[in-house]
C-alpha cells in the first residue's frame, strides 16, 4: 500500500472553504468565529504549502484563481462526504430512513400507505422530505429518492415502480347536468391544468396531448382555457372541490377513485415512457433498511398496476 501524503491542516482547509464560498475573508471569519487575520494567515500558509496562488485579493473581496476554483470544488465535496460519514455514525441515525419525494407523490400516494411500512418496521423512524428539487444522495441528503421521469439514473441504482398514465378525473357532483361521455365532450367543460413548463417533456403531459391521443381534432385545442396549478395534488384538490376536470397521474388519483371521491368521466388514458422510480446509491442498496423499504414500495406499486 502506498504511503498517504500529508494533508494540509483541517483548520486551513476549513478557512479556505468558507472564504471560497463567501468571497470574503471577513465573512469567512464571522462564519468560523475567528478574526479575518487568522483566516488570511491560514490561507497564506495553505498557498505556500501548495505553491499556488488560490485567491486574487482586492480591497473588499477576494476572487478564486483557476487553481483556487479547482481546489474549492474538491474541498467542498470532501467536507460534504465527511459530514455524511459523521451523520451515519451519530446515535440514532441508523434508525432513521430519510425519503425524498415530489410533493404530489408524497402527499397523494406515499403518505396514505406509509403506515403499513411503519407497522412492519417499528425499529425505523421515517422522515419524508417533500420537495421539487432532486435530493443529492451522494452527500447524505436522503437515503432513498422517489423520482419521476424517463430514467435511467446514471451512477445510481434505480427501480421502476409505476408507469405513467394520465387520465381525466372530476368530482361526481361536477357531472350533474353535464354530458361528458366522449373525449371531445370535455372541450365544453372547465379543464384544470398542471404547469409543466420546467420539464423537458412538458409537451407530452398536458390536455392538448391527451386530446390528440384520443383522436380529437378541433380548433379549440389551440387555446385551451382553465385554471393552472403548479403541482398535481393542487390540481386534484381543485377537481375534488368540483371546479372542473383535471388531467392527472392515475397512481396519484387511485385512492380518490377507489373511494368514490373522484370519477373518470371518459375512459381514455394518455400513456408515455415516463414512470415513478425508487433511487438509491449502488453502494448502499444492500443495507438492510433500504432493502426492506425497496421491497415494500415495489410491492405497493405492483398493487396499483
């Protein structure tokens, strides 16, 4: 085994990391609880040790050099991994199972079912993060992420849970006095939209795509009206309140359809190659708590198929 080269003092690397993020020795000193002079000395010593200039210094700020930028990324990644390693051995952390999911999936599908997993696994404390952004599993933000997209996810172990099917749904009361039997009939109804503008496959997700897949050719498709919502669960709430017909993911509407709170007025679904996935780091896929969760959520998803 080759001998490991001495690493610069951790205090100097911490000072460098703070100054690189904040662009100021003074602000770095405030974050670390030391004097600006101490930060300056640590970074100067680090520069001398490496034989590199890491910052261009100005009156009120500092700017990373090209070498400094390369080092800053590596140091930031190293500190994130160190924090994740420390978290993994802190008391109580092994009992936690942290799950990241889109708000709509977390609220409409995962949460109503999660009690079954808890009953089968009372030794685990579940923490669910409902968020739009993708959690970074590599730095320990979550143990498992439930994602929506085309897949695959390079560098991660992903299990396909449910294929996507977009269906129209409305409250039973909305049909009172209305005849909505054929796809084209929905053009006369209030349509509830979800906003997909930030997704690369948005053009495959909306009402226009649904009507076209049903063979509807009508001038009104060029300008479909109705309220827009940024999340599926908000669109579903609008449908539940009788405000119109929502086009939504069949898995997310499954419980409301099963219990009669929603109905599907027209039997046509828009299908595509999108799906819901469970994603973990490959090196953690064999951890007992992750194996248990992945087996459970796959079984739950198959019940919806």
